[in-house]
């Protein structure tokens, strides 16, 4: 992990958990501590970044481990399509929110 660049900030993590309604992005459970899960696992090239993290309950995070997310969702009989659509929407909204636009002088 030390060789991989990670740039998820505390503010971004808070925004992510709020965007997912305070629950697990995979199973939807609420009222339990959430962990940062790499949608694309670090072992497969993922990083702790805004567009690759989903809040997960301990059970889902441990079960998913370093599995590919869509195959894992199918095996667990969770709604793969719903997760992917919502993940894309959350990711796009938050990346747009946290991306700083650089304006050229005189523009």
C-alpha cells in the first residue's frame, strides 16, 4: 500500500458517506460503522481516491476482500446494476464538487 498514491481526504469521505445515505453502498445497512472499500481493489490497481471508494459495512468489506465488485455482487445476490448506476452518479457528482478548476489569467 505504501507504493500506491492515495488522496482521499476526510472531507471527501464524509461527503461519500452522506451521498450514500449513511449506509453501506452494497447492502444498504445503516446504523453501523462504515469502512472505506476500494471498488477496484488495491491488489488490482485501485487506490483510495474519491472515484474508487465506497462506504461499506464491515461484513460487506470483509466478504468482498479483493474480489472484483461485479462478480462479488452477483455471488452475494445483491443488485449489481443498482450499485453501478448509483456509484457512477455519486462519483460524478463528488468528483465535480471536489475538482478545482484552474482559470488561466486573463480568461
